[in-house]
């Protein structure tokens, strides 16, 4: 029991690095998949994968509480993937993303 408690306490800091990420998506019939990452305490990122046969133009809005939103626009070719990141001035507590993709 004592070893179990020591291991549990040792793993506690690992959970502090992650923060929740909510994604609101509007894909407009495109075959876009995404994966979000908690890159660092103040950096959030999303990987966009286009599995469709048409190129897409995507806009991602990163929101972190009271800070001004960061908007990133990216073109994702058919069968390709792109990474989109945003850095904030403060540590991220909860990251909200708005993903909007249109056919090119």
C-alpha cells in the first residue's frame, strides 16, 4: 500500500500539464478530421487531416478566457494534413477552438 501511494504521488505532476480542449466544428460536408494537442502551458495546437478529394480552406479560432482570440487560416490539400498553433500570454486553463472549413 505504501508503494502504491508513492507511485500515485509521483505521477501527480504529469496530470497537471494537460488542459481541456473543446472544439466546435463546422465542416460543411468535407471529410476533415482533427486531433488537438496541449503542446505547452501557453501553446495550443490542432492537426487537420483532409481525407476528402477536394482541397479545403479552414479557419481556426483559439480562445483562452479573457485574452483576445487568435485566428489562424490554413489551406489543407486533399489527402494532406496541416498543423495550426497559437501561443497565448497566460497559461491555458481551458482552450476553446472554433473550426470552420469550406471547399476551395
